[in-house]
C-alpha cells in the first residue's frame, strides 16, 4: 500500500508518495486543472495499483482535485490540519515546505485508520451554499441598515425606527414617506440605502423559501426535534456533510465540540468545556438547547435535574447540548437511511 499525501494550494498541489512505514518514495508538484490532475494520476501509477490518497481537509482548495480523483475511481481520505501539523512537528526534518507538509499528511493517514473518506458533493453541499449565501446577505443588510440609521438621525433625530423593523414593508413605507419631501445628498443616499435594504430582504425571503423546501425533503426527522427550525436544520445538515462518515454518536459529538475534554491527572475525574470542533454546528446545537430550555418540558426537567445535582445553569446547558448532539445524530442517520431507501425504490421502479 502506498499513501499519496497532498498539500493543496490555490495554484498548485504537491504530492508525496510514502510506503507503509512512512518513508518518502517520490515528490510531484502539479497545477490545479483537470488536465494537471490527470498527469498527477499518471505519475502516481508508477507506485502500483494499491494506493490511497490523503488530502488535507481544506475543501475550498481541494474540491476539484477530489472530484477528478473520485471520477477516476481512486480512494481518498481527508486529514484534519491538526493531525498534519502534529506529524510535521514529530518528524526529524525541520522547517515547513509543501513537500514536508504533504509527507506529514501521508504519515497522518498511515497513523489514523478511521479518517473520513471523501465523496462527491451532494444535496448537503448545495444546501450549505444556500445557507452561507443567505447569511452573507443578512450581514450585508445589517451593515446597510446601520449606515442608513445614521443618515436618518442626521436628517431628523426623531426619525428612529424600532429595532429590527426595517425588514418589514410597513415600516419601510413609513420611512419612505418621511424621506419623500427631504432634499440633499444625505436624503438621496438614505433613499438608495432603503431601496437596497428592501431588495436584500426580498432576496433573503426567496432563499428562505428554497431552503425550507429542500430541508423538508432531505431531513424530515431532524425538523421533528423541538426547537430545530428550518434554518437551523439546514445549517446542521450542510455543516455535517453526510452523517454516515461518523462512526458513532461520540465521534459526531467530538466533531461538533459538545464532547467535554478530560483534564485530570489524579484521583478526581474532571472535564472542561471543549472549544474545538465545528463551531457552526456547535452554534446550531446551542440555539436548539436555548430554545428548548424556554418551553420544552423534557428539556426543562433535564436542566432542573442537572442543577439539583450541583451544576450551574451554564454547565447544565452544556450537558443538554451534549445530549442534543446524540438526538441530532440519530435523526440525521434516520434521514440518511430513508433517503437511501427512496433512491433504491425509485431505481427499482424505473
């Protein structure tokens, strides 16, 4: 077995072939187009047919490479950057370069047997792209509203719309009416910002409708969890990127940062808050936990039991998030199984 470690960059990729003991067999640097990837594959074939590609997990840089290799029938695993960094520090070589990093990626893949495998992009990535784009639009709208409020204050300090009201057509109409008779560059800029804000609001609502339609089809079981709305479910599904790549609930909890870290070296077992993992997933789980803490009877009873046992409110919420991580994992697994069954049923019917 030969492992080919890849250090991916925007304009080039460096590959290092390593044997089963981690010894370097060869190095090759290529471009990032599909024709470059074919030449890379031809170079790799000199090391035999039993090979495994190990790519540093930075998919914005390696997505085209992974797609081309998967289309050619190659096997790929993704190596988290922290594993690569640890291997590089433990090596006998000093410094940092693309070949050194690529060799560290290959050695990390040899050392870790259960790394996630790369797959072709599916509906979850499309959903993530939509969610990320919507969040960018919301951020842009907030920036525009903040600037517009300063213009409105300059024109008339009494013209102060309530917080979060400039996304509603009724309040927008009120502001438009107040600005209609105002002259000058400040009023003109305020009108333009208000029109831009309204256009962004319309686009955000269209995206929310599309996201809702997709998530209701892809993750009906996830939506059944109390406190998990469509946007939160879309965030979870997009950031998880295929739940089947996690071998257990514990692995998923470690990935999303809800698994507490052990920090003891003696007779008393202690754990502390983990600040590692996917923070976007962690935020989505926190949103569900806080929502359930307000109105869901089972969650409120669970929090009360934790507090009676000596936990603070913050510690109880962390424990609830860890419990919700398992609930979300099981819901995602059910959705994945049902989606797979539907695909088989449609293929059989065809």
